[in-house]
């Protein structure tokens, strides 16, 4: 097959796949996990049922793929922030602020049951490892320049950040999220105003 | 029915119930959730299958009840610590240390799938509310005596504690748990040595 033609097919497959993911997510957040069928998702995505089944075996697989796409996008955002110029402490603060906002918005969409379903997935464990590694590298850098406490290993500090900031999912306002970030930074010995 | 006799029946029922819970928990942690049957639980608890079904409809219900019993015991322990004599900051520290150890030990027993199953339960949401309230009251007391930061509402600080200390579930040693508690207290503005 000529290269250009295979690229066109790839692009087409990605477009269909994206349409399926959007449709599945929209229907499930609107109606709840249990009441959404493959037929409804196919209709909303504008494709036939047979085509849908060539892409995904069931509703759970669609949601897991959509969630994985979200997670990858968030990791991308955080990686960009980490690689900005500036002091390590400043970049750490930017990364943690963004992560807290991600948790805050995540707490706002989706249902309880959806969360329980998705957070059992293997890709979530992988994403947590990637986040911990991303935080950990910045923490090592910041500790090396004396910007934070050096009495606790970086991987423990990273895990603390990951868990503490997850509290943002239950907070009522973005102001409360800012306060959570400020408390979390204080735990690291990284003062809020120093950055 | 005379009172003493009905007390005897109640005590008997509690004994049977406890034996079922212990048997179910032991089998599931040993063999995994999917491979344990009601018949095996009845045999291990030393009762007949028909009797078992008078107490619980299925394996999940047994595990949920056992988990609920654990949670209630932990809440009891923490309440005792909260009500000790002493400064609020000191009692807060004792409660948070104990809670971190509970999370640490919880991370050590049980399987992933078990955790996912149990943490979807309604009684877990209720337990989290009770924990947040318990932490929150102590935080209000400690803030009133000037022992910690007063720029963040107590319920937000309580939620921060609950989430940050949950990191103990993935830590390798009790020393790491101590460090986590010390970081978390620093976030509250409650110094480790002050207490």
C-alpha cells in the first residue's frame, strides 16, 4: 500500500476512534454507566454497530480508552510545565498547582461508579507511577538547590504530593484548591511566597 | 421471651456472625476474591450452608460487613486518642500518627481487587465523613489555641490530612510513615517538635 494512502487510513481510524470515545463519554456522564449500550454509542458517533465492534468490544473498553487519553493529555501538560525555564522550586509549584486543578475538575465530572470502574485499571497504576516519577525528579532538583527539606527521600515526598493534592477532587472552589496547594508546599518546606 | 434468654441468643448470633466474618476474610486474603465460595466459608466457620445464608446472602456481603467492623474499630481507637488529656496539637498529632499507621497496615493486607470492591461501599463514604469530622474538631481546637495555621478552614485541613496520610498505604517502612506524618504536620503549620 502506498505510504500516503496508509496515512490516510490511519487518520481515518483515529477520527472514528475519537468520535467513539467522545460519544461513549458523553452518554455515560449524561445517563450513567449502566444504562448506556453499544447501539446508543454507535448512533451518537454516527457509525454502524458492526463498525463500532471492530474498534471496541464493550462500553467499559471505550471508557477506559477515553480515560487513558485524558490521563495522557494531563501528563503531557505537566511535562511541559516541568520543562519550563526557571528555578526547580518554581516549576515544582507550577506542576503541583496544575495537578491539583486537574484533580479538582476530575472531581466535578463523571459519576462515583465511573470513578470506581476506571480507577481499577492498569493504566491508572501506570499513570500514578509516571506522575510520581515526574514529581520526584523535580523534588530531587529542588532539594539539590536547597529549596526544600532534605530529610525525606524524594519518592516519599512525591507520593505525599500525589495523595495530598487528590483532596482537591472534593473541594468546593478554586480558592480552596489554591489553599490546598499552599498547605502541601508548606509540608515540603517550600514556602509559598519564596517562589 | 425472658430477658436473659434473649441476651443469650443475641450473644450466640454475634458469635456466629463473627466466626463467619473471620472465615470469609481469611479465605479471601489467602485465595483471592474470585475463588472463594459460600460453601468454603461455611465449612471454615464450622456452620452449615443453610445457617450461613440466614446471616449473609453472598461473599461480598460478608467482606463488606467484616470491613465495616474493621473501620468501626479504627474509628473507636482514634476517638479514644482524641479524648486523651493534653493540648489539642498533641492529641491531633497522636490521632494523625495512628491514622497513618492504620493506612500503612491496610496497604499490607488484602488484595488490589478486594480494595476496589470494598472502597466502593457506602459505609466507606460514611467512615470518611466521620474521620474528616473527627480530624476537623481537633483542628478547630488546635487553631483556637494558636497551635496551627489559621488561614485555611478546618474542614479543608481535615480533608488534606485524610488524603496526605493515605500515602502511608504505599510506604515501605514505619520510619517512612513517621516521615509522612511529620511532612503532613508541617503542612498544617504544626511543628513536629512543638508537641
